[in-house]
């Protein structure tokens, strides 16, 4: 509810004059899977003597469309390249600022009391584990990056056709995680970093070759042009000082 309120307020806010925008707090729009790690990074940025940024978390697709509609974000942190490309094609990011920052893994999760291993491979019977009425919790594959990766992985393993009718499609990956954590779904597909911060069991990991590499590009939006502090924040988030904190939360870094 708090996230939706912030998004609504940002969209409803009138366009600020350039001087007023220069004095406004920096605003980050970030993929839902970055919540815990990015909050820690923002706290470190503030501790270093900078004003605290505002952060809005949601599915990358939702945030990209909000930016397209005029929401005043200074920095966009996407969970896939597709939605960063979406903004780039509309000239809504500063192309020279775009950086492939983080990577992740894709895992199969279950409630803690159903933690029997179930490696996702060709021929594995996930339907049997779901039971007659159970559903597989995923971010909506129509637009949520985690769901898109999940569809690609399941398709690669020959499992998509049988499982598609049994999906519980969530608005973002954290919502899918919550369905499993609450026991409302017997299985879910989320990022490895999400599973670390919830009361769920990782029962299997999707082979890396079953889906494209999971990539988190960061970039400044067009509205950040002329705001040196926005560039400084991006440098901080993608620089060596932030790297140990990203790794602490389970992300991998390129190189």
C-alpha cells in the first residue's frame, strides 16, 4: 500500500520547474527484487553525508510505464534489459549512463514444511508436486521480468505447456514470493536473492542455460540531466564501495 501511495503521489505531482527539481530529493524507481539490498545501499549513501533518496519499488514493467507517463524518477534500476530498452527507445534515459550492474539466479521455492528437493530439469513432474488444485506462483510472464525468465526456463525444459494453466500470476516477484511464504501456493519461481529474505525453502535451481542471463541494468533518466548528484548516486551504486553489500544480499556482479 505504501509503495502504491508513493507512485500515485509521484504521478499526481505537477511538473516541477528546473530549479525546484534541482532541490528535490533524488528519486529511484527500482525492481521489487532489489528492495532489501537497495535500502541498505541507500542507508550507506545517507551515512556518507548525502540526502536520503526516495525509492519506489514495483515490477520493472510498471515502473518503466510510470516513467513513460511522466513520473519524476531520476534513476531507474530494472530487473531485465527489456524494460530498460523500452525507455531507451523512447529517449527517456541517458544512454551513456546505462550500466549492466548485477545478476541473479532463478530458483524453485516451496513452503518450509514442503522442502523436499525438486530440481527443475527436463521431464520433472512439477504438476504432481502442485497436486490437484495447487498453483505455481510466478511474476506475470506477460510483463514481470522474473515471470518472463520463468517462462523462458520452463519452455526450455519442455514444462511450460503443462504448467501455464496452473500459474498464479503475481504483479511482481515479491508478490509471488509471498504466496509461497503464506502457504497459498505449493511452489513458486523467484530470484535466488528473494528466497534469502523469506521463510521459504529453495528446492531447486534452474540451470543457467535454461534462460537468458538475469541482468539488472541501471541508468539515469532524462529528467536527471543537469543533476550532478544523480550521477554521483549512480556511480556509488555501481562502484566498488557498494559491491560488498550487493554480494551480501546474494547478487553477483559482472566481471
